[in-house]
C-alpha cells in the first residue's frame, strides 16, 4: 500500500511537471498565463483518465479496489448494526449447521481409513467360516486375506471384581494386512492363530489405561480371559480403531481343523484383504468368484449351490460404513436446504437495502462508476457478510459436533474420530463463497441496473422500480416456503414413523421386568451339570431377593442385539440338498420365561421342569408366524423340526405369539424363516452343548431399588468369577432400540424448525417491507372510504398468494424428495397424504401468522399522515 501511494504521488508529480513545461512554452510564444495553462491541459488530454490508465498498467488495481470495497463495506455495516447482526446470524446458523453435518460425512465417508495405503484394502459382503478363510488365504493370489470375528465378549478375572470385556478374534495376519503396528510390544505373527500358540492377547489403549493404569511394564504380563491365561503381546495406539468402537482387546482365532464343527460350521466372519502390488479390485473380485466353488466342495457336508453365489469384494471403507452413508447424505441434503432458506432471507434483506440505496447507486453511476464496478462493490459486501457468518458458523459447528456425538448411536462407524479438520474448514470457506454469490448476485444485479436519472426522480418511475423489487422479494419468499415444506414434511414423516415404531406391540410386556446378563466362563460350563446347577441355584436365590416376584432365563433376549439360530429340516417340507435350508431363530428358555414376558400361549402347552429332565424327549415351542409359513392348514402340535446335520427330530408341543426378537421394525432378520423356543437343562441338547451365557429376566413386585447390588452379591456367592453386566429394565432396552431412528428424526426436526423459523422471518420481512412501501397507497384507500378490514384482506391476500404458490411447489418437491428417505420410514408411506396435508395447512398458517403483524400496522395508518408523505 505504501509503494502504491508513492507511485501515485510520483505519477501526479510527473503530470504536473509535464503540464508546467508546456505552459511555460506557451507563455514564451506570447500567450497569457491563463490561456497558456488551458492549452497545455487541452494538449495533454484527460488527466484523470490518463492517471487511471497508467494505474491499470503499473499497479494491481483490482487489489486496491478490493481494499476500498472492503473498507466501504465495513463502514456501511457499522452504520446498520441491526441489519448486519440479523444477516450474519442467519448465515451463521445455515453455514454452521452444514459444517457440522459435513464433519460427519467427512470423517465417516470421505476421510481415508487410518491405515497404510487404505485404497488397497477390501472386504467381503459375505461371511466365511474358519476353514474357508484358511482355504482362501492359501489360494488367492491377487490379495492377502485376513479374517475377524467381532463381538467376543469374554470374562476378565483375577483383577478384583470380574468384568465383561468386548473384543475381536482375528487371524494372525490381521494387523499386518491392515498395515497397523502396536504402540507397545508387537502385533501377532504367522502361526499364532494355531492351537497351542494362540494363548496371547493385544490390548486396546483404552483398556490398558483404565484397567491397568497405563502400566509401562504391561508387555509379557498374563491376564485371565474366560478362564484362560493369555500373555499380553502389545498395546495398540490410541488412534487405532477397527469395526466397533467398543473393542477392548484382540485375540487370535483358534484355527483347529480337527474341530470340524467350529472350523466349518461356526463363527462365520467377513474377510478383509490387501490387494497385492499390481492387482486391481476387479481382478480380485474375479479370482474370488472363481475360487468360491472350490471352497464350497471342501466342506465335510453338502452345502447349497447358492452359498456365496453373491459374494464379492468392496472397498473396506464402504464395507465399514454400511447403510450409514445413505442416512448421512440425506441429512446433508436436508441441511443444505436450510442454507438455501438462509440465503433467500439474506437476499431479501439485501434487496430491501438495495431499494433504499438507489440514490447512492445513481450518484456512483453519475460520477463514472460502471455497472460492473458497482456490482463488484455489492458482491464484496455479500462476501464479507458470508465470511463473518462462516466464522461464527465454524464456532457453532464445533459445539454442534460435540452435540451430534451425544445423540447419534454409539455404534455409528468412526463416530469417535469426527472432528473439525482442514477439510471441514475448506468446505466452510467454499460454502461461504458460494452463499455470497447465491444471496448476493441477484440484489447486486438489481441495484447495479439502476437508471440514475430515473432514480433521482420521484413518482411513477420509482414506483415501477419498487414494484419490480417487490416481485423479486416475493419470488424469494415463495422459494423459502417451498423449501420449508419439503423439510417439514420430511420431519413429519420421520416423526410419524418413530411414533409407529414406539407403539408397535413387540409381543411381550416390558413393565416391571429387569434383565441382567450372566456369563460363566467356558471352562466352568464345560461340565454341563456344574453349569446347570449354577443357573438353577441362581434362579432359586434370585426369587428370594426382596421385591422379586419371579425369575427366568433366556439365552437371547428380544431386542438385545444377540442372535441365535440354526439351519433346519422341517417336517412336511422336503428340500433339495443343493438348496439353502430354512433358518430358525432359536431361544433357549426356562419354563417361567413366557409368563414373566407376557408371551401368550395360543395352542398346546408351555414347558415344564420335566421337559428339562435327563433323558426327556426333545421338545420345542414355535411361534404363530412359523406355523403360518410351514403348516398353514395343519395342526402344528406333534410336528417335527431338526437341525440339518443331526438325526434326532424335535417335537412341537406348543404355539406362542410372535415376538419382535430382532428389532422393533422387524420380528426376525430377512434370512430367518421362523422362530422356536427350546427348554434349558436337558443335559446336552440336540446338536451340541446348551448355551453357557444367559440373560436373567426378573419380574419385580415393586421398585428395582438396589436389585443390581443384591444380584451381584448373589452371583458372587455362587461363583466369584462370573460377572453381572447389562443390568437394565426391559423398558430401557425397548427404548434404546429406537435410538437410531430417534436421532435421525431429532436432527430432521431441528432442520425443519430452523426452516420454519427462517421462512416465517422471511415472509414477515417481505410483507413488512411491502406495507412500508405502500403506506401512501393504504392512506389513499382509507381516505377514499376503505375499511380497516379491507386493508387487512388486501395484505393477507398477498401473503396468501405467496403461501399458496410456495406450498404447491413444496408439495411437488416433497413428493419427489421423500422417495429418497423411504428406507428410513416404518409403517408409513413416503407420500403419506395426512402428513402432506397437515404440513400444507401448517405452512399456510405460519405464512398468514407472520403477515398479520405488519397487516395490523397497516390498519393503523393515519390517512392524513400517509398522504402528507406522498
């Protein structure tokens, strides 16, 4: 800037020197000093033009003009603090909300995985048993393959109170495939997933800190997991996360080909792979497709030809995110609509200011300002507003991200890593620039198009300009209403969907029922009688606790997140061995379970203690939907089912009502064909050992009070190494199952509320400005005999037209947009007529309500005062 001023000073000096010399020469020729000076100027030409042309050649004029525009914009905003505050706050809300949601999209969908060369990591869309993993690892040449099995809940004992910890079983090459290393110690090496070498463990940084106090000498120390002493090999970095954020440890898979059932029939898991140098994803897909039939023939029993027919590889990041991406993109699109409403609001404010500044623009034009120069000045003001709004919006986004982490489900992939990073800042800057153009361009073009001669006049010409401005502001107000309709309908559909879910009959009663997970060690339950005595004793002592009415056990609690089931043969439904067998969801329960849970008996009988006695006939109870699927016109009592690999049939003795085992939205997963209940306690059940982990279901006669403490003392008295976890009321579990749809609905509701509020403010501004511009007209009408109600009707009719057009456009837009969120809805159509009609009425009402205040002000106009201004 200093050099620029020096240059301009030197330029002025050179021009003066040149004119002075020419003047002296003219005087020497005999001209008077005044005439000599005049002719010198005439010969030199337009000084101002020459100065401007020279500056364009030798200086960065655009930078100088930008600085001038910024200084002028700051002075202008300082003179209108109310306008500045409203505009900046409106933009901050819109930009900040977009930045907060984008931070989710960025961290979960866009940010590369924190592993070496993450673009070369892939995963399978299907699951494979241990034997298939070993076979594929030996045969695939395009990639190195590893496997992992999440949800390995193990008992951590020997460190005081027994504790249930959550971990993942992995193949020995799991960490090397990911390209991850331990912070302390080392990762697994080849062979440590084989029998006799797999008694090792790697800890998460969090478990190391919370349970072991960050002991620097932790490597080599042994801990007892599920009754097995395991040597700690390493501690992973605090930043290392894979799959579930709950993971606290990693243990090797137990790849024992001698254990045929576990090796080929249990523990189906997804695969991860790292493409080898030069290999492409398409090549790896083709190789997997060609290898799968070979692996299918390696099973010790006949597998369906359709097994893994749809197996393919996808990028690991896509596989980890799953269905969350669709929800996040819908939320990002919704909040972008809120920003458009904010832009329309600010554009309306700027249009109103442009009308007030017509004379200013006319004077600028008169003094030589070009249309493009005036337009640049106004766009600079818009950019400055957007920059201030974006800066404040980033601060709001910081708070918004922290809030989002609290309301989103804890198992949302990569949620813990969501932060405001440079990508979010760059996104915010881009949004600021884009919004400054969106809300600033139209007012700038409108203001720069002013005819200075007409603007300096009064009367009809100005009235025509004002009318054009009113039309433009009305168009923006219509756009606000239309966008608000789309968002409010989306929120309304989600709210109705959540209401439907909350009022679904899950098939059981949650009132006065408390649950707790009881998990003895594997080695303790290796002797069934010992395990059975423990649980029978637990039931007896629990029933004796204060406030307890009754107690029962189930291995799979409805909505509890655990699954059980088996491939079955069903009497009366022979199948081709090459076709997949039906899958039955299995729950193992004690006799009082149905009464405590309120599951109704429809036919036959319930279990009795005799059904659990050694040597008793194996029996089962089926649900009504299972009967409808397999024996729709037959008596199900006495029918039989069995596990496909077993020879013993199980007899159906009763039919009970359906229970939502999987979620509130669906009774069972799509791949499950029916549900059965088996009795606990008949020594070794058909197909293998009875479950060793159970949920205690307790019917309370009164308040739960200190039941959890009493239960822990009871369990400890029976076995000090058995932890008691997940103590909760059944009502809490039911409510928690709605967390995901509730969080999505809450966000949409906030977006809709913002849209509604901003839209109402925009309508109010348009109508209020229109009233101010038409004050003289209203005074004239009232002077000629118009009543106040006529003025009210006139103004509300204008607002009504805005509402009618905006709602009509919004309904059409919502009809198309809500199709994108159909997967988020339950029990309601994406074009639900009741929701559409209710929102249309609501928006029309809000529009008229926002117009009523300025309308009331117009009704109080004094005709004489209004005509005096005219």
